[in-house]
C-alpha cells in the first residue's frame, strides 16, 4: 500500500515537471531584470556640452576688439592758415570831374573780373574770431595786391562741418598799366562753409558780397571841352586827379585750411 502511494506521488510530480509550468516559473525567476537605457545620462550630458559651448562663445565675444582712435569732436584749431583760389568781379563805376566851371565830365570805371589767390590766416575756432587774408589779383583787368581783414562768427554744426559769417574790409592796390593810381576800398560780407575730411585738414568754400568804391587816377585823358572864347567844342588832353566810383563786388573761392 505504501509502495503504491509512493509510486502515485512520484507519477504526479513527474507529470508536473513535464507540463512546463515549473520551467516557465524557473525561467522567470532566473531572467535578469532589463537594464534601463542611459537616457538620463545622455540628457544630462547634452546640457553640459551646450553650457560649455555658450561659455566658450561668451569668452570669445568678451575679448576686446581693436578700435580706431577717436576723432576729435572739434577739429578746427584755435588758429589756422590756408590757401584759396577764387573768382572776383567788380561792377562798373563812374565819377565826375571838372576842368573849369564851364566843363564838367564823367569818367567811367569799367567792370573788372579775374582770378584771385589768397592766404587766409584765421585767429579763433568755433565762436568769435578774426581773419587776416592777403590776396593777389590775377589777370590784366584785376592785377592787384590787397588785404581783407575782419571779425567772423563760426558755428560748429556737427563733428566735421562748420558754418561761418562776418564782415570784412577789402583794401587793394591796382597794378594796371594804363593808370597812374588805382585803389579798392570795399566792405564785404563773407559766408563760409568748412568741412574737415580729416582732423587736421578742412575744405573751405566761401561766397562774398560787398559794396564800396574804386579810386582811379588816369594818365592824360583826351576830353571834349567847350571854349567860351571861340564858342566851339575842342579836343584837349588833361591830367585828371584821383576820382572814386562806387560799385558792387562779388567773389567766390575754394581752398583748404590747416588745421
């Protein structure tokens, strides 16, 4: 009986092992736990690399760049000298002279124009200043030497640009061959633009308008005079004294100024 019972228990245990349920349970117990992908490691390393790159970029941008030396805010110096080439025109003038109480006549001063060469000497920067400008008149009609002198007011519009105006007095001595003496005396209003292309060099353009007189002492002049003794008009040669005729003058010039 005991042998039969033991045989039956052994038979049931063998059937259990052969059915596979026990094998599946053992396989489940023996299988290792699945490893998690190192996503967190990768995700934590990526920000670290990005932070390194941003720090490198910040380091690169923080390096000081080479800068040009700053430009002077007021490049016009307290005193300056320059040279200008210009055009000058005087309108026609006239004056009256008399040989005696019976003969009065009018002498005309023809209009004159030509080129000028001048050397302006400026005393003062922006604000109030003075200008002293000797000049040379070129050409047969304008052959002369002279000087312009007067106060100026200069306004600093922006870094390289200046606007100036003032009043000046022109005094000139004529070197024309067919006169004994010639003088120019004019009051003049100049308007000036100065633009500095570099700190020490400015381009100057100037327009001047003036009014005054030119004095002429001609050499012997042929005149038609009335002879009261004969009652006829006769030709005579007379030496005429210095006479002044009023006129308008206009000039334009361009040049450079240092500084």
